[in-house]
């Protein structure tokens, strides 16, 4: 049977690939309520957020020097995660991630999708696609998009095994055996969502091993699987992989999170500790308001950590950094974990 030998969790965020001196592009947009904000599970406007956080102690961190130093620390940690991945001699990587309206548009958006494709194409955006982006995104594209078109191997055999096992366990999931592309006239990219592109580029790097993207619609209401369902889903995926008749060494990777676009370290650490301790009841206690906007990607981590728990691997926090870009505490928190 296949063996799950490694877990990796890594933040991905445009802010990670934007020099601190340019964070104001997104910061200014934040202050004009250009993105949805949720703080402590409640939707709020930027002005309300700044007021609500007036007594929080993060303000000393809102400066360019501190921001750039924090970025450099994140790059070191990402290098370490890549080395850990390389040393584990992995045959197949299963990536728990999300599409952020990049390939699934309004015509169809499944709650869970197993991408059991033979291969995946990833490529830079066209000039026309770049015109459809919000401010401050193109500048960070180098973090997840290749310089030229690349073709990555899929893991269709494992994908079919996972789908069959999930359906047997009464999860009604979607499957794609050919890469899904949105219509050209609305597309913002021509390859894989940034959640997966980041892992290909930053963690797996030039090691072109087969990958199985397992997509959770964390981001887009209303059919976001609730957090309890993500725990159960992750456990079922873990079981499916462990029952795969193969001698493959499998890594599970979570991509995204933790809290953003409002940085909430206290919430993040409660979730991180609960994932390490398998305290699923604690995680189930949060309502869906806690998992909106960028925070929603924490569900990919939760599903991945539940799958890793099935394999008996122990989670460890490698690094946690906060990237603040406004006095209201908007920005990105960056968490990095391993399970071995
Ligand atoms: Fe993301």
C-alpha cells in the first residue's frame, strides 16, 4: 500500500512576492474597502476594523524595514521546506488547495474537485488577462507563474482511487480528468490557480513529479464546504491514499492561509495548535464567518492535517510571520508547517 511520509503546509499570498516598499498598492486598496474584511468572524468596513484594533499591539510592525525583514525570513523558510521536500524522496504529491475564481467561473463551481488529470499546463498570463487583474496582483505573479509554458505530470491513477473511495464514503465530489480552463473572454490566467502554481514553483521547484490537486471551494460563497465537512473530507482522502495499491511515497501539501486579509495571530495559533493536537472539536466550534476571504484557505490546511492525522504523522510549526500593510492590521499571516 502507498505510504504517506511527509506533510507540508505553506502560506501563499501575493504579498509574499511583493517587496515591502510596494505593499502600499494593496494597502491603499484595503483602506478603500477594495477587498472583503472579516475580523473575529464578522464582516466589517476598513474604518470599523481600524477602530476595533486600536488597542492591538502590532503597530510597531507596520513599517517598511520590518516588513522587508519579515519577507526575507519567509523566503528562508520556504527554502527549508523545499529542502525537506527534496530530501523525502517523494513519488507523488497531493496538494490541498483552492481556486479563487481563476478556473471555475460563475457557470460551474464545485464544492470539492479531484483533478485526476494526466498532466497540467501552467503558463504566464497574456497581456489581455493582465488587464482583468485587480491592482497589486501582477507585480507578484512571479511567485506562482512560470516564465514560460510548462507541462506538469498529474497522478490520474491515484486520483481515480481517491474519487472511488470518497464516493464509497458518501462524499459527492466532482472529478476532472482533463485540465479545466475558463472561457478565454473571462480568463485571468491560462493554467493552474495560484494556490497550486505557488507549490509547483516554490516548494516542488524543478522536481517534476506527479501531483494530484484536491480542490476545496473555500473562497466563494455560497457552496463553501463548512469546516466540519473539511475535517471529515480530509480524513476520507487520507484513508483513500493509504488504501492505494502502490508502493509510492506520498506527500500531502496544504497551500494558502493563514489569516488574511486581516491578520489575526491569536486565531491562527489556536488553529495551528488544534491541528497539531488533532483537536477537531475546537476547529468545529468556529462558524463560517471565521473562514471567509483569505482566511477561507485555512480549510485547505485543516483538510490536509486531518488526512495526515490518518497517517499518524506529527505536525510541527516551522515558522509563523505576520506581514502588516495598514494601521488596521490588514495584510497576510504566513504559516509554515511540516508533518513527519
Ligand atoms: Fe490564495
